[in-house]
C-alpha cells in the first residue's frame, strides 16, 4: 500500500524542523557534488592537468545551462510547496502536472540547442584551442542529456516541496556511488578519456531521476492524477513560468558572471585554469551546506506563506543564520590549515614545479573565498527565503548584483593584477548581492504582512507565535 510521505513544515519548532529537513538535503548535495568531485579527481590524476584544465574550462558554461534547468525546477516547486501549506490537494496535483509538461518541453529544447552549439559556445568563451577537443568531448554529451538532469531535479523538487527531503538524498547516494564505479571503468578500462567521465555522470544522473520518479508514484497518493488534473490550463502555466523563469534566469545571470571570470582566467594560462578548477571543485564541496540550508528555507518559507504564518518565516531564517555562521568559521579553519593537502588530490603532473604552482594558486583562491563564506551564506538563505514566499523576480535581481561584482573584477582588475585579482571575483559578487537582498527581504515581509492583515488572512500574531514556539521547545 502506498504511504503518504509528505511532511508539514507549518507546525513545530522552526529550528528542529529546518535542521531535520536540511540534513538529508545536505547528504544529497554532498553526494551530488561527489559526481563532479570524483570526475575532477580521476581526470586530474589519470589523464593529466591538461585534461583537468579542459574539464575546468567547461565549468561555467555547464553552470550556465544546467543551472538554468535546475533553477526552473526549483521555481516550479514553489507553487507546489505553497499549495501544500494551504492544504489544497487539487491545486497541488495540477501544479505538479503542469510542471511536468513544462519541464519536458524546456529540457528537450535546451538539449538540442546547447548540444549542437557546444563548440561555438566554448570558442566564444575564449577557451584555448588545444583544450577545445577534450572540452567538447566532455560537455557535449552532458548537454544532450539535459532531460535526465531535469528528471532528477524536477522529481526531487516536488518531493521536497511536499516535505520529503530523504528520498532525493537516497537516490543521489546510489547514483554517486555508481558514478565512481563507472568513472573508473570508462576511463581506466575502456580508455574513453574525458568523455568517459561525462557518460558516467549522465548514466548516474538518469538512474537517480528514475528512482525518484518511481518513489514519487508509489509513496505520494496525493499525486494520483484525475483526467481533470491532466487538462492544460493557462493560469497554471503562467504561474509556473512566472516562478520558474526568474529562478532559472537568476542561476544563469550568476553563471554569466562566472563565465566572465572563466574568460579572464583562460587568458592567464593552463596553470591558472587548473588551479581555479581544482580550488573551485573543493570550494563547491564546502558550500553544499549553504545550498542545503537555502533549499530548506525555500520549502519552509513556501509552506508557511501558504499557511499565512509570516512569523515562522522570520524565526526559521534566524535559526539557519546561526547554524550557518558557526559552519562558516569551521570551514575557513579547515581550508586554512588543510586546504592545500586536499587540493593535491586533484593535481598530477610530471614537473614538480608545475604541481607546486598549481597548489599554491589553488590554496590562495580557497583562503580568500572561505574567509568570506558568511556573505555567501546570506546570499543563499535570504534569496531562497524571498523566492519561497513567491518574489522570484526580486530575488533574481540579486543575481544581477553578483554579475556586476564578478564581471567588474574579471574585466577591470584581472587584466591588470592577474590571478591575484581573480580570487576576489566571488567575494565581490557575494557582498554586492547581500547589499541588495537584506533591504529587499524586510521590504517584502512588511508588504506581505500588511497585505495579509488587510485581507484578514494572517493566521498568527507575533505574540501568538512566541507562545506556541516556547511551548514547542
């Protein structure tokens, strides 16, 4: 018999709910990063730093395209979470059905456009000619497999909106372990080069998506569609696109800033590219905590705005801020004392001098970035909270601030100061985004409170919430 695996985030202690909800997300993101972590480590160790640089040169382009897809899936999940909070099962099912239609169409279109356009895009990014061949071999199959990426992100996003963060984590764990096996098989046994790493990721991602789809159909009886639910309705399409497109564009705008940095670093030579690639992969591993907390806040804010409980949103944001700041300090200390040794896992070359230079530059990148992880924490949790309550366009503007920060450093400072300037591109983006996001958050929440008070829909006063929260703890 199917069981109802959905979870209500509108009742109980915000701190306890968010930590328990974020932990499976953290596990899922950790193993999802293991895809690229293992790819990078195996490519760097067994295929050399030229191959590592080739894979690294595709990173920003990959983030630009697949980030757009992941953003759309996250945006589509917001109305689903809001319908869950409002206890409106009919609207919930119809949003899920329309999200499926839109996700399938968008992913197929993007797969064709980007797959065939890969060589052109890489040349437009100033990728070094000697790296083009390997770069195309790695990223082109990934682009053609965009529907597999969307399948996982869509099904995982739906389950998280309904309160289940555990199943997507289990699916990605299985897929990540499979990815390690396939990486070694395709690269060391079948000698497929960087293309082997790409196909290992594609197959693993597809399996994780199919697993999530199977569990979604079996464990969520609320999603049993009727004929009426399958009818295409314009208001649902408009609402989903109104949420999904700004979310996707936010990822893409952020990625465009990363592309400008990649273009600038590509002009600094292969050693700089390899250093940024290795450091970037390790930094992404440390940053998954921010992703988990942010995703938890998006679902939590979505359900609670659906239930018209604004005070719980404030309390939730305060809770994840405390947890996140403690983590930022610990992450900086680990990188400061052990970062260079960890980065060495990614780098191998015949010349010890090259290895030493790559490691030195990578460690410099990591120290500067990790010293400013607290601004990055707030970029994530504040933006996703704003998006969770439905203001995706406002949150998207923060991506423009990040673009300005990264592009400014890349175009104005890197040509003059070289690699020493490139390491400051991300921190500049984070600080500028925060300067925009904090005023926006308080403005949005005041507007929502006034609107709900005027319409008589605010279900909790601050005093009522405080009493209930104390009782829950």
